[in-house]
């Protein structure tokens, strides 16, 4: 993957997170606060816990830090997959956001 391809793919991922946070806030009382700063999105939950998703441009990876741990994802041509377990990014974001918010939340590409 070229640097330009990485930036295109990763920008799409960050935008999907931001848009989904907005949708969740419009349709539920989950009260998510998503803040974007360059290549990083921070989601803050009502209980003040956070999930941080940021880009690691030199490695062409997306990193996620949540209460459950830290994760690294690479794009395989169709999805962002965990470099250790092969789990899909949005499935893991949904799992961690649900755990940290105390309600079922779903994120998708």
C-alpha cells in the first residue's frame, strides 16, 4: 500500500467513526463525545472513559487504545485487521464501545 492509499483508507475509517458517533448521539442517549485532532479520534463516554484511534503513518497502521488494551490494525485490501488476532477493526471498536458505554453500540465501515 502506498502512503496515499493508506491516507485515503485511514481517512475513510476515521470519518466513519465520527459519523457513527453523531448518529448514536442523534438516536440514543448514549452521550458520546468524539473529538478529532489530525489523525486521531478520541471518543469519550458518559463515564469519562475513552477510546482513542490514531494513525501510525510510517507503519501504515491504525492503532486503537481502549480499556481492554491496545490494538494495531493493517488494511488487507478489504478490511482493517488486528495484526495479532486477525479480528476486524469495527467489530472490536463495537465490542469496546459497548463495554465502556454499558449499552450495545455498533460501528461499521
